[in-house]
C-alpha cells in the first residue's frame, strides 16, 4: 500500500523554534526554518512517502472560537521573528513539490483529519506532528509520528502505543481530553477530574455519553462534579473533536512527492544550511538523512 505523509506544519514550526538555539542568516533568525526541514527530511527518509501534504493554521479565529470565546485565549501571539520564517518554510515546501493547505475558519488539524478520512481506506497515512489532539485519528492504517525531546528522536503512535501511554484507545481519546481538559488550548474539561480519574471513567464506562448514561453508578464525589458540569463536558468534547468535512479541493496526484534536488540545494545555500545542502548535492540514491 502506498504512503501519505501529512504534516501539521505549525506544530513542527513551534517545536523547531523552541528546540534550537538562535540561528541567523544575514541578520535574520532562521532557526525554525532550519529545524523544520531537519525534522522533515528525517521523516522523508524514515517514512519514504509516495505523497506528501502540509497543513497550516491561519491567523483568523475558527469555528471553535465561535463555540467558546476563550478558546486558546491564554496563548501569546506568535513572535514576529517566527512569523517572518513562515513564508520561507512554505517556499521550502513548494521546492519539494508539497501542497501547502490552509482554510479560513479551520485549523491545520481539521485539514489533516479531513484528508485522513478521505484516504485512510486506500493509503497508509503517517501524520507528522507534536500535537496530541491528532491521536484521535490513529487507526489500523494511520499513525502519528511525534518528535520526542528536541527534534531528533521520534515516537510513533499506533493504536497500541496510544493505549499504553494514555490508557484509552484512540477512538476515545477525545473523551479523555474532554474530561481532563487541555490547558494548552484553554479547554476547561470537568474541574476535579484529572488524568487518572478520566482514564478510569472511560475504561469502566466508555465515552462521555455512556458515562452520563451510567452517572448513578459513578462514585458520588465525581458523579456530582460530572452532573454540575455536564454542559462544560460536552462543550469540551465538541472543541477537541476534529472536523472531517473541510471543503478541500485537492486531488491525490497533486500530492505526489517529487522534487529537483538542485533547486533544494540552491534554496538551502541562501541560508548557509550546510548539512541540508549536502543532501541535495548528491544523487537522490546516495542521499543520507543524518541529523
């Protein structure tokens, strides 16, 4: 079966920016640009995809902000020195022939979820992201490849790995996050229900809907918290659930992975990325992706 690599670009951009020390080219910071393509080239070597698509967030608010005004309210704006690197990252992706997708009103995760639903039956899909929200998409033909410490080590989350790490299957990951909340996105969850209790409730009862059907069987202390915060619990689930119906005008063949190594070598030379330049000054068969 052929492979599709889906890139959660904003998540990787932030990871690269914070993981690498300041690196400048002609007086401008380029550490996110460099780190992004270190992660990208490593993924290309390991996954060997036939198709690649990148997804980006947009500046505008999304349907989640309409549902919950304080969604991601605590997050600071992207630093200007990082904003300035985004066009360069998109240029680099275009040099690889990778489609760059973004959609007003939606997040990159929703784009990835939509494409995953579209092609999971016909392709093996690898999602490259540090965002755990995407674990809800993991299934037999779908894994999430996530950077570990720094940007070198990678963790592959398949169904077994998600269950081992969080104690719930991917199909119930949204319920787990909805119960315990997500401070990084300012999703409240159910106050008083932490990771351990959320996991226990799901293991015993199932989804949030099933938990509320069995509320009389839940320990009184936690049952009261759930009852009092029912509206909040279901709203949190809606917020963490990825949309799979984004209107995307992309054909699979447009994502076929193909590039000219000379153009990439020229692009990376502009920033003095010697290790990346060296990969594309060789023939493709001789390329070594060593970080």
